[in-house]
């Protein structure tokens, strides 16, 4: 990847090339409209290039100094101010005065304000997200919103009567927050881009928050009624899970059918490896179930 000074030198070469091109075309005595169009194109090309490299350079410096939200807001402001200056430069090329530009901008602002309402909504939502720290780069979050499609688990049938709840939506790690949209890397490795207005209207579960260091996971296993001792099964499950932090249970919570009862409990796990903890606990309970069934069948 090119460094800042290398990009800047390339920008100087681009500016010189555009200047030479304008000088050469002028010697060909083209029409005034062609010459104006060439000058406007040169301003757009050079202006946008320098705007991008300056905003990227400022972002790199601020990120190295760990200025937090400043590393997002300041480069974005530089970028959009640069675009405005490029637009003013193009107008000046065509002979539009500042007064005329202001008068036309007022009318155009009303028109574009209505036409670009979703864009402006995302823009101001982005400012609020960045300035308030609603989410931050590096956060591991889950976005909950009715406008994000999801399908809740509904099998096996006893889930309909369960005390468990579902965290629907999308889970991922925040990698970028722009003024219009934010980017996440989902659990499956895919990049997800969400408009800031939709993000600001969503509920967000932050798994990396200092208040989210512990996670309580539910475990539910069916046991055959004719093979277990109802008076001792709870203690047997506790013994099988020795070493785990049982936060609630085990309980005989409900029957999945007339021949099976469900043993449920909740255990504490670290946020980063809760799946491994749940898997190990479930493995022990299933081994206990297999042992009980085998002894009663023998």
C-alpha cells in the first residue's frame, strides 16, 4: 500500500498532467464550452484525489494516536468539505458568482432536501452514533430490528412452551462507522453494511461491554421417565456438572411428551467461549443420560 507522501507526489504529477493537458488543448483553439468542460473535469479529478488522500492521511495519524471518535469524525468532515470546495470550483469555472450560487443553492437545497431525505437521515444518524458512542469500532454486537429478516427456531415443538428467549437479528464485529452506513463482519465471515438510520433505530446487544463479561446459557435435555429416579436426578446432574458454575437449576421443567421429562438449568460462561462451555456441559449431561438408560436397560 502506498504511503501518504507517495500518494501526494502522485497527486502533484496528476495536477501537472492536467495542467499540461489544459494548456495543450487551449493551443488547439477549441470551443469555449469544450475548454470549460475540460477545466471542470480537471478540478473534479484533482480535487477529489487530494481530498481522499488528505482525509485518509489524517485518519491514519489519528488512529495511531488513538483519538477515539475523532479518528472517524475529523477525516469525514475533511472529505465532505473537500467535495463542497470541488463543487464551488466547478461553479466558478462556469462563471457562477457566489451570490448566484447562494440563491440557487437555497432553492436547490429545498428540492434536494426532500429528494435526499433518506441520505440526510443516515448522515445525521451517523453523527449521533459516532459522537455518542452508541457503538464503536471493534465492538462485538448483535443488531435487533424488525426490519432485519430472521427466522426464530421453533423445533422441537416444546420450544413453544420454553422459558428461553431468542436473540434474533445479526451478530458481528464492527469494523467501520461512516457518516452514512456502518460495516460489520458477521459470524459467517461476510461483510454486512447497515444504514446508520436503521442502526440507530435498532436495539443493540454489546457482548464486549464491561457489563457483559458473563453470559448465562440455558441447557435442556430430555430424560425418559421410566429410567430415572425423580428423587435423585437433580443431584446426579449437579454431580455430572461439578466444576461448572450453575446459576439456576437443575429443575424438572416440563414434559416434552408423556414418556419424557426435560431437565433444564443455566450455567455461567465467558462471553468469548460460551459455545465451548455449553458444549462441554451438554456432553456431560448426555453421558449421564446414556449411563442411566444403559444401567436401567441391562
